[in-house]
């Protein structure tokens, strides 16, 4: 399972930080600017959240996506315009 980021869509921008008096976390911006355009969301492992119900037998959700999915779910539950 993969996700292709739309062209020209930044992963993270300065406006995404809700701390106007704080220093910009440069290391997070650097990490965000180096995120690949295609993210692989599934892995072949013997443990984890199985993706078989989605027709992806033998694959599990990549554990690194858990934090991101939690943020997206919270944003959807709050009817937020962006996470």
C-alpha cells in the first residue's frame, strides 16, 4: 500500500507550528523537506496490524505510520481543515 503526495504539496511548513513565540524547529522542517513523494505504508512482517481485510494478504501496516494516522484521525474527528 502506497501514498503518493500530490505535486507541490509541502509536508510541513512554518505555519503548521502553533507556537508563535517559539523558535522554528529547523530539524523537523529539514526532515519534512526530505520526505519522499511516494510513501510505503505496508510491510511484510509477521506481526502488526494486518491489512488482509483490505485484500493485502501477508502485509501489515508499517508501524512508522501509526503516529501520522492518529493525527489524521484526530483531525477528521474534529472536522479540522488540516491536521
